[in-house]
C-alpha cells in the first residue's frame, strides 16, 4: 500500500518505494490551482507514484508541471513513462540535462556503466520525452501555481551540473534534490552525494552557501523526507565534504591512492551506521552509495590534481 503524507500545506510526499526500499525515494506533489510533481523516480516507480496520486485524489491529467531536480535516473528516469498519463504536463529540467531526456540513450549507458547492469534492471527502461513538452531552464525562473504558491528555480551544481533546487513560497520550503545530500533514518544520517562522472567539490560548496542564504524554513529531501533543521543540515553537508577532502588529501599525500580509498570507505561506513535500523536501506547504502560516493569523490580529486 503506497505511503503518502502531507508534509507541509498543500505539499504531499509520495514514497515511491525506490528500488523496492521504503523511505528512500520521495516524490512531492504540489497541490494548488496548478499542480506540479517534483521528481518521479525511475520507470519502476511509476505505478507507485500513480497509486499515490489516486490515494490523494489528484487525477494525473491535472498535472501541469513535472520538475526534474536533475536527470539521474533515480529521479527522472520515469518521467517519460509517467507523461503518458499526464497529457497536460510540461517537464521543467535544467538546460544541461534537457536533451538527455529527449534522447535517453546516453543517459542509460552512463547509468549502466556507473551503477551496473543489475541496477539498470531495477531502474527499468527510460522512455524518451517529446521535445515539445520539455521546458529547459537555467535557474532564476518563477512558475506561479496559485494565489499563494510560486516556485522559484535555482541552479545548484556540484552533485551534478544539471542540479536544480526549487523554493516554494507558501511554506518557504526548499526541494533540494541531491544538492544538500541524502538524509535517511529520520535524519540520523546525512551525507553529501558525490557520484561520478561530474561531482565537483567547489561547486557543491558554493551551491550549499547559496542555499544557506535563502533562509528556507523546510528542506524536502529527494532521499528522504522533510526537515525543519535547514541551516544545521546544510552545515553538516558542507562540513562533511570538507572533512572528506582533508582525509583524502592527507592520506593520498602520505600513503597513495589505495590508502585514500580505504580511509574514505571506512569513514563512510562509520557515518552510515545509524541507518542499520532499516535492513534493506542499509544494504543499498553500504553496497551502492558508498561505492558511488568514493568513485565520484576520488575521480574529482584526481582530475583536480592533474589539472593543478
Ligand atoms: Zn538521487
């Protein structure tokens, strides 16, 4: 039975049961005169999202906007399939990602090579989106959904070059995608998400600074759920990125790449420990997210050393 919850006024969280794991993937339905979805999850979550909307009493035909916080498949892979149920909907996506949703072959290849064939099967095929339905944005745009609700889009690169955040005016809440990182186990674990191929430490930190200055009242995490501890969360993310960078730099300089790899892995396992209360989530984090974070972080680190 799909889990839905009103997390702020006119904002509904649908647990899209991402990869069959509870409390891992959030889809947000903004229910105003005009209606919007923030992220969808992959194609394998589409039926759950539709069931969530039905439970909320919202007809998919009424959706005006589907917003991709970024084009990674665990956020946007299902949009093409979902649009078949949403004849009115336009897709808002950063201009750097737009063409990959229209022609998803490269996106699927990149995902399969980073995450593996097994994850690709769990994600499902990616249906292309008709170019006419895509609205490329660059940040700064405002979309009015009703008397009291406007969405302001912000470009917040770092996790990915096409990462957007969305500030909604009714509750002063921020849809953070993966820009602040992932927050799981009821907020007991918060770690930045640093995947290959395009994680960028400096951009991530400057985006976090920009988000800090918004003085938002809530963060709606894509992974997972809502917090009122906005500044604390942003600070934790920034502090962790800096600490990981120090750890990797020192270890690399003293003992080389292998040692840096081992050190950062041990650090990540330690930070994920409180997530053990949910077996399936912990397994996924320990197997998938740790490897993804290390690969992305070390790739950035090595590319930067080459460039310096
Ligand atoms: Zn994600």
